[in-house]
């Protein structure tokens, strides 16, 4: 069981900013920007490479939730959505998650 599953089950605390039957959003414990929120499905999916066709609606829903949270956080000057998949991308928690980052300018290309 991952730490994110424990957060979904409310077994360990998190600063939750949004929750519905399909997904959960909470502030990253080690923020890399003034706004740094993780949006995760409640379904246990390890990463993008484990998605299947049955997850299409779920992923679309998550992006609309990200849009809503970005609005709620006042990220009118732009924001970044990142998902790390696997070792080379520095994924540390094997439960699909989308980082919503905002509140400062970002560089490109990413590190
Ligand atoms: P990644 O490196 O893409 O797998 O991102 C995992 C993220 O989860 C990192 O940004 C961590 O800071 C964050 N994280 C790990 N444990 C927790 C936790 N208990 N509560 C909130 N964020 C966490």
C-alpha cells in the first residue's frame, strides 16, 4: 500500500483541498512553488503507463478538477501540470498523481 492510498483512506493526515468520489487533491508536503497540489485518482493506478481504456473518463475528470483548483487558487498567470512516470522521471510514489504547480514563473526545458 502506498502513502497516497493511506491519505485516500484518511489513515494519515493531509491538507486536502478537494475530494469527490473519483479523486482527491492535497497540498504537497515539500512544495516546489507557492501552490503545489497533488491530484490523484482514488483508484489504485501506479502511473501513466498503467492506464487502460476504462480510465479515460477518470483522467479527463481529473483534468477538469485541476482546472477548478487552479481557478480556486487564483493561478491566473499560468500554471504547470506535471506527472512523473518511472525512474528516469523521478517518480517516487507509485500511485498516479498530477502535480499542479503555480504562483511563480517556471523554466523550460524542465530539469
Ligand atoms: P513524484 O516524485 O512525482 O512521485 O512526487 C511525489 C510527491 O509526493 C513529492 O512531491 C512529495 O513531496 C509528495 N509527498 C510524499 N509524501 C507526501 C505526503 N504524505 N503528503 C503530501 N505530499 C507527499
